[in-house]
C-alpha cells in the first residue's frame, strides 16, 4: 500500500487517511468486491478515486446526479488527474475530449449516470475501453427500501457480470433491508467485503426546536451565520419561495429550488450554489442527493423531514469538509400529522407503510429526546459507543416532568369523544373552554371537561405533540385527522407504565442564537482575505470556489499562517498540482508580501520531506560556487540536479560522482555528503 499512501499525499494533499478509509482503499485496490457504508462527508469518494489511480486501466463511476459528477471531475482535474464524465449536460467539445482520452488510454476515471447504461452503445464502449473496476456512488438507490430509489441502478449488476470486473459500492444510509437488496442487486447475492463504519459526524451540531413563529426562528438562525453557505429544507414548494423572499429581504443572498421549476432554472441554482460563497438555497428535498459542496456551514429544516434516514442524509450535506457545521430542525404537531397522513394515504402496501411509520417514529423519538440527540440518532443505526457534547441537549439538558397524569387525561378525552376530534377540540375540553362546538355536542358534560386547567393551551399543545412523538396517538385519515390511541398508550392508560415529558420550550422573547464563527477574532480578517483570493482564482478558472480549496483548508491556513512553500504544502488538501497552481498566490496573501518565483524542481520537493534538504544543499553550493577560497572558476548544479541529490541521497563519493559528474563532484561531493549525513 506504499504507492497508495504516496498518491494520498502527492495527488490529494492529505498526510493520513480518515478513520476507516485505509482498509476500504486496500480492499478496493486488491480488486475485492466491496460494500462500504460510511457517514456522509466521511470521504467515500476518495475510497474509489485513489484505487482508480493505483490500479491499471479505467474505473467507471456510476453516480446519480450530473452536478455531482461534474464537480468531482473538476476537483480531480484540479489535482492533476485525467478524469471525465459523459452526461446530457456535456458540450460537444467536452464529450470529444473524453472520447479522445479514452482512445489514447489516458483516462483513469469515467463518470456515468445510471440512465446511460440503458444504451447498448454505452456497454459496447465500456467493453472496448479496458474497464478494470466499477464504482457505485449512492448505492442505496438500487433498493426499493431506500429513500432515493432509481430504477436504472438495477442495470449495474448486469454490467458487472458483463465486464467481469470487481465492483465497489458506497452509501451513507442503508438499513438492514436496504443492505440486503444492495447485495442481491449488485453482487448477485454473494456477500462482498463489507465495511460498516460509524455513522457519526462529530463536527455537526444537532439541534431541534418546537415551532414558535417559525419564519423568525429560521431568519434568526441564518442571521447568526450570515455570509455562510446554508440550505433550508421546506415541506412545500410555496414555502421555499416565500421563505427565500424573506431571507432576501433580510439582506441574505438566497434563492429557492423545487421540482416544479423549469429545468434550466434548477440548473442555474445548482450552478450558483456550487460557485458562490455564502448563498442560501431554500429547497424541497428535490435539492438533495448529490449535493457535494464541502463548505455548507449549516442546514435547517423549516418542517419535519419524512424519516430518520432522510433527516440524516439531509443534515449530512453540511460540513463535508470536516469543519464545524450547525443543524436545526423545527417541528410541530401539524408536521407530525401531515407526515402520518402522507404515509397512510400513499399507495404503498401495508408492509411498507408499517416500515415508514417506524422510520418516522424513530425521527419523532429524536425530536422529543430527553437526553443526547447523537446517542438517539446513532442508536437507530446500531451504534452504542457514542461521545457527543455537540448537540443542544448535551449543551443545555432539558427540564422534564412526570407527564403520566396529563397523558392519561388526554387519552381519556380521546376515548370519551370516540376518537372523532383533533388536538384543538380536545384541549378545549381539558381546559374547560365553553365553545359552541363543545356545547352543541354536550362535551361540557364529560368527566374530563375542565380536568386539565393546570396547564395552559400552549403547554397542552406540547403534551399532544410529545404524545405523537412517542407514538401514543396518531391521526386517522379516514376521520380527517382525528386522533386515536395506539396500543403503545394502553399501559399508561391502565396505570401499568409512566412517561416523562419535556417541559415545553416555547417561550416568548427567546434569545437570538449565538453567532457562530469558524476562526478566532484574530484570524477572521485573514480568513476573509483568503476567501477573496480563492474566489478570484475560481472566477478566473470558471470553477466552484471549493475546487480551489475548501473552507477547512483556508481555516488551517489562517490559523497556521505558513511562511513558505514547505509549510504551505503541509496544509491538508494541498497536493503537488495545487501547490504549483496556487501556492505562491496564497502565500502572498498570508505573508502580506510578494513571494519570489521558485524553480519547479524545488516546488515539487515541497510536497515531500526533502524541501529543507534541497535548501541546505543550495546554501552549500552557493558557498562553494567559486571554490573553497572564492577564486576558482564558478561551477553550479541545476535546480533539477540538486533535487535529484535531495531525493536519491547518494551514500558515497563514487555514487555522488555518477550523479553529478566528476567536475562537479570534485567541487561539491564532500560538502553534499556531509549535508546528507547530518540530515
């Protein structure tokens, strides 16, 4: 794996693999059929990109979205890798370039959408192209249990058999049913080498809030992160448009995105989001899978997501560069009722509806958690060894109370009204509010009328919301959303179990969220200057800013303030190609002065361990250029020859003479050998 480690440093600019990457890379490099389930932002793409460079031949990458493929190809090209994609979005010149590289045998990675596999010509082309591996991104799309099922993914297993090459499949979210279907569809039922790495994203702060003037809650959250890229997910198309307008009126750079837009308008939003710093996209889940912008600093849900898998996937679009990122999810009883109704009124069979209710229940349990959210979230995915300290409940543990009596009162009101009414009417009964509706139906004569006057209307709304969250009550679509009691509630009703509830967190005059910063106040001006430099490079090259460097790299530059190329090369994400392209410009920003030109041979050494050795050899050569006494005819070694000395490290005079030639060896050999000996 030595060559693979060198590729990690020289091409991708990383000193070490992220946790879990090394063993996956090793298996894929060996040509083993592989299934890797890794957290979003955990570095899945590197696990097939690096083996593609390590192995002979061409690697075909099946990926679900054009925007995602084009971004990854741009990033690979920026790192000096020959990669291409064939999509409906290609220009004629782009496609010609890909086919030329294929014919020349130079292409290492070819990205394709699964829909392209339907064409016989595509499969014929791949057979002729010398494909040696298939990589499948977002592999959960192959499963009808998955949340992003794509029928064209079903052709991939047939392609693997046709080409008779190993396949590596990657996904971030795959429960037991989805994993089983991936194995069946992609690997013909034969279990591949499987890696199930932790789902934890420790850099993400997890937070939920009950809705209370939700538009203001979102605006306050965005305002505390002003200038940072973010995504707001909404449950309806209309809401994306109105909330985007509200953000614009609050002087944010914001736009909306949903499935009802013209395709050209959607592509324009995708392009703006990848290209612009600080843009907020307010979207339905149509803006989802394949969003690979690494420096999204926050994700907010203005409405409750559909399931716990959907929630995990959507918050996972934040902080993919590993730097801190924030999430906020708003929810209310109406959200829960709406999601239940979506499931009940859908066309799925009973088994699927039951599974969907269970997935929603898991999310509601997370929303109404009494302690650590990360523990609750990762517990759903089967993880037990969890360290958090980065969620709202760990930062501020919630106040709780024994809600058993109140829940029994609510259940009694439901039963005594034959489960024909929603929360509003039931709360009026419990509070003893004499409305026309209550008096017409004689509900003021019920034993439960007025038995809940110790809680106000807002507090009772919280109790009903939490009862839904614990799946004690559900809306009945056949009765227009009227609430009925589930079997889970019976032990509480019968005094066989108790329940703890959170005190309602809805209070007026809530403090504005604390402003989140990426670096210290001292480093903030430099980070802004580095972002401006990045933007200038990105605009000049017509690529998204993060293709130049992601936020995490800029943060490291601002904090470490490298003074020369060697130090700059040690910044995470700086490989040989990026050092050559951008090192001088960023160093000038950091040091506030123009940096002299550096010979390419010396610059190349900066990404390894021999840069300092080269500099000492250069000093010795300068001292001896006219001999030890300073009167001889000047002799020197070229920069590339000095780089060879630093790289090869000849051990004796003869070896040095073979490298330098006798004349230069007579002048420099002894001094160079001493430099090498001293290290």
